[in-house]
C-alpha cells in the first residue's frame, strides 16, 4: 500500500484540537491488534497476510496522527 492519506486536524477557531489524538491512535492500534488476535485464534475467512498488511498500515496511520498532533501542539506546521 503506497497511497498517502491526508490527515486533517480538527481544530476550533483558537487552534485547539477537537479530537484527542491519543484516543484515535489507540483505537487504530486496537483494531489492528484485534484483527491479529482473530487470525491467531483461527478465525475463518481472514487472510493472514492481508490482516498483517492492514495492521501495519493502521499503525503507520496512528503514528502519523501522533506526529501531526505533536507538531501542532508544539507550534510546528504539522504538515
């Protein structure tokens, strides 16, 4: 998967983030972890390679959200 995703930060008119990045990142990682758990427990209909690839991409997205929000909070451009 080589497609880039633009991550808009949801801010109010004062620049305050409206969604807790830690919650979104945690959710993305939890979804990937749950998928992996299902594969490991033998859930039928899930392709192990596809689940692994999607889990990696969710973790990368979570990392990008974290970095963008850190940059925003520290006054950086945030990309």
